[in-house]
C-alpha cells in the first residue's frame, strides 16, 4: 500500500511540474500591435503587476490591454517614457497566467516609438 501511495504521489508531482512548466514556457501567439499608449500603471493589492493599455482606434473604442513582467525593466522604462505617444509593441499571448505575472494573457516584450499614421503633416 505504501508503494502505491508513493507512485501516485510521484505521478501527481510530475504532472503538476509539467503543467506549470508548460504554462511558463508555452505561448499561444506572438505579434505586434500599434497605437497610442494611454496608460501604464503598477497595480494590485497582494501582487503588484505592471499593466498598460493602447488605444488602437481614432475614438479610443479599441483598447489593447497588456501586462509587463517585472523582469522587463527596459520595457517598463520605455513605456513610462512613451506614455501619450504612438508606439509599436511586440507581445506574447500565453494560454494562462499566474496572479503575480499580470491581469491579462498578453505580455509585452519590446516597445518602440513610431510615427502615427493619423498625423497630418
């Protein structure tokens, strides 16, 4: 009986480690989005996470909400610097997320300032 419980316990631990390793490494999609950066904030009660929003439409009807990992300090600094300007972000969409990672499934990995297509010269 002890051998059976040990085998079941090992199987459960290996399954949980595999599940969390999959969530950590697997991405559902990767891409690039552009828009006016309208919000960057650090929020949360228990877990403080970096969250942001990009307006992708003229009227602000299309909002792209995203999170930034704490390890991406350059991205966080650039987002603060470019707030209110037109930017292009590179992101990874994950299947699921942990509460200490962020509120969304979209995680920004790079940001750069670009020229807005709406500006008339």
